[in-house]
C-alpha cells in the first residue's frame, strides 16, 4: 500500500516558522500562528498514531510543533516586555522618545 502525506504537515511546519518570525510583530502574529500550528499538529499526530504505516511527513509535524512552542514562548516574552514598557514609560510616545534619545546619544 502506498503511503500518503499527513494532512497539512507542510503547513504545520510553515506556521511553526511563522510563529517564530511573528514574535517580532509585538508577539501577536506569533501567538496566532503558534496556536494554529499546535492545534493542527495535535490533529495530525492523532491521525498518525492511529495508522503510522499509512502516512509520511510525521517529521514535519514534529518539527512544526516544536517551532510553534518556541514561537509561542518568544511571543509571550515579547508581549510581556511590551506591557512592562508601557507600564514603565506610560505610552508609545514615551518609548519612542527613549529610542530617539538612544539614537542621538550613540549615533545611528
């Protein structure tokens, strides 16, 4: 019997990668892609565990799941740092002023 690809195994890998990249966008995109990748990987792992001899692409699912977890952690840290910055400096204008002061002081 010919093996077929696990459903969405490549998409899970792509979403796992996007969850890591998305942590740079204030963490929101990383959380979204990470959660979607985890949900899809859970479903794919259930399908694979029912009949492992029928499917290929399990390595993509495992890798995508690990990347999604890393992306979620990085996104959570990004969101926490944004919240702390907003608490300490009051608003985005305060953060912008501090960034401009650093640029003026150190060049750039």
